[in-house]
C-alpha cells in the first residue's frame, strides 16, 4: 500500500481549499448570489424577535387583539420568506456544483492517463478510485453547504450580537462570555480532526483496493478456496476504518457538547438576570423576549460551528488528496522541435541503454545495463532470455512507458525521448503477454489500435491475422461486449484480440511480448503463418520463449544479466551459445542464467 502521511503541522485548511478556486471560478456568480440570498434569509429570521418585542410591549400590553393579529401575520410572512429564500439558495448551487464535481473528475481522469507507468506501479488502484469518487463528493458537499454557511452563520452571529447589544448591552456581554473559550476549543479541534479525517479517507482507499482486487481475482479466490483469508483481510480493514470513524464521531461529539453547553448556560444566566431586571422595572418584558428570542435564534449558527468545521476539514483533506495526484509530474509530451533528423541508420536501435525501476532500492543493480541492439528496418528480431533477464522491461522502453536512465533509443535515427509521445505511439504498436481488454465490444477493443478512420475492412484483416474469427460466433458478433478485463473470454481468445489490436493500424514498428503463449499448437501455427505476412512489412521486436516463436524472426538476440550477450540467427546461436541452447531446449539449468547474484532483477521483473 502507498505510504500514509498525516497533514503537516503547518498545513492550512484555508490555503488548501483556496486551490479549488480555478474550478469554482466559472460558477462564482451563482455561488455569491446563493450566499447573499442565504444571508438575507438568515437576517429575515432575526427580524422575528423585533416583531415579538413590538407585540409584547404594544398590542399584548395594551390588550389589543387586532394588533396581535397583525403581528402574527407579519411573523407568518417572515417565516415564509425565510423558507423561500433558503430554497432559492439550494436551487442556485445544485446544478453548478454538480458541474464543478464533474469537471474535476474529468480532469483527474485525464491526468491519470498522462501520468507515467511508474506512478501507477506505486499507487494502489483503490486509492486513485477513492480520490475520484468519495473525495470529490466531499468537496462538492463542502462547496454546497459548509462554505456558504460558514459565511452566513458568521454574518448572522455578528448581526444577532449587534441586535442583542442594542437591546441591552449588559445582557449582551453576559451572553458573549463563552466566545473566547469556544474559539480556543475550535482551534484545538480543527487540528485533531484533520489528522483523523486524513486517516479515514486513506483507509477508505485501502478498503476500495481490497474490494477491487477481490472482484477481479474472484476466480483465483474460489479456485484456491481463499475466500476466508480474503474475508479476514477485508474485515480487518473494515474494523480499522470503523475505529477511525468512531474516533471522528467522539471528537465531533465532544466539541458539540461544549459548543451547545456553554451558550445554553449563558442564555440561562441572561434569562435569570433579565427576569430580575424586568421585576425591578429596569427592563421591559418585550425587550427581554426580543433579547432571548435573538439569542435562541443564534443557537443553530453557534452550534453548527463544530459540524461545519468538521466538514471543512474533511473537504480540505479530500482536496489535499486530490492534488497529490494532480501535482504528480505527468509524462513529458516531448517536442518535435530539435528532434533528430532521420538518417541512414534506419530501424529500431538501443544505444548503451541503462535502466532501473524508479522504486528500486538505492544501490541495486540496473535491470538493463548498457544494452546495445539494432533491429534493422523491415527486420524481425526475437528477444530471448531467462526469467528476470529484463525482456519485458526492454520492450516497455520502446513506447516510453518508462524512461531510460542513460543511453538512448532511436526509431529510424530519431531519439524517441525527443519525439512527441502521440507521434511515437502512432508508429509503435505493442501486444503484451498479459492481454488487457476493456468493458467494450470486440470491435472497439481491436480498433483501439488504429486511427479514427479505421473501419470494418481493417477490423476484418486484423482478426484474420490473429486467427480471431471466433468473434463472429459470439452472440452479437464483433459488437459483443467482452465484459470487465475480457474475462468472459478464454486466455487464448483475449491474447488473439490483443494481437489483432496491435496489427490493425499497420504500425511501422511492432513490439510483441510473447504474444502466442496462451495459444494451442494448431492455433499458434495458423497465427504464425498469418503473422509472417505482417512482419514482412514492419520492423518488429518479439519476446520469445518457444522455438516456434523464435522462428518467426530473422535474427535472435540473447539477453542475459541485463545485457545483450549474443546476436545471430537461431541456428547460429544453437551451435555457438550454450545458454541459448539450454533455453531453447527447456533445460531448467538455463533459468538462472539471467539473474543477478542477489536476485534483484528476477524479483523486479516478476513484479512487472
């Protein structure tokens, strides 16, 4: 799991939330209007105690029923106006804030597509999912309610306090007595709640990861009877999250108890003192009623402070987590300016390439060490090596899924590090050993490897090359949805569709990572026959483990210990290189030939 970190001591919730301004700016007019409407509605509520004062000191004292009826009508109209204004506020913010959430979610998705593979290697998918769902929901709720009412309640309290002081300044000072301890308590609460809120949201991400892995790996879980151990892992994380949520509830309950108790005590004291003064004739009954009504009207604005601060802290934590992804460095798009001009050295070339994974321990040996290899234009070259020798890593460098540490890779003489990524990936097609399909139709999955102009003819050709005509026998033919990860298909069917996706766009450079490993002997032979025709028109690098795949290539390169140790034809290497002969014969003794003494390369390659 990704390492956790609590908010730093100097983290400011306000500064964090201000980073949302670029996304809120387009709807600022409606939000400001909604805030003004809410302030007016709240102030309308504060007029009610003044009407009560007029009624008590006037019509009630004089026993005038008509005046009481007029006062009651005013109270009814003020109540209706307050309700309508708060309803208008909700209408003003609902649609624009849903749009803000949608834009932020789309922006996050676009950033995830641009972030390098090394970033995705480090981050559990559940953590990313929780940032795009739960965290953005918390941000929207904050913008819709706490953001407005922190302002509205603040204005309401100031206006209400002013009204109370005007009514009677001694009683007003008595009610204001708890203000200082309340502010200190809120500051302490804010810091403690921020830490717990961060822990809870991280734990939601961990739980999401476990659920996702359990669903995607349901066949393994059932096949090995591991449902109990998976359930134990889930329940352990659930208990941890429950404990954290209970800690949040205890903090919120504690501050709410204090925030409710202190003002209630102050209002009670004001009632006693005010009643004595009314009895002595120093204060009118209407003034006391108005004063106490105003104080009671301020109960909710004061009592909601803890609740609103808690929501603000959760929103600040959610914003911080969202920007952790947005602040990550995306892939450099590259630039055509200054790009190397094509020269006579055509094809795919690795020049003194060294690479180690970004999260590798310091001082560990590189996975690839000064690799020099040239795949000539129009040539197919098979890459052979023991498990952990770095074959898959080498193929991942061609489309720049990872960046080389030193050296360079060129396509037709152009350094790929200086090519725009869109251009590079339009020229290079890749088929990985573990095929990934999306929740889309067969046609959509295959045509993903071609331009927007590709159609039925290109689809049929690619299916023919990959011997994937089984797609026509599916319930809706090539329009059949393959389901999540394509798990409704067999491993061989998924692999053939992935191969079709790689060849559909007629790429100039083709990188195949053991593309036929899941096929039976007869299907493999048919695919190889069709693939030979494709390879005749492209430059290809093919990771191979079986001699049948090796025979597709014009030449063979042996990768051992992260370096190219031999290049030649299949027959030449069989005669002259013992390690290659062992690998092609399936001798287990060859399996250790490509590993580093400490096993680092094997471990890292297995992870990939």
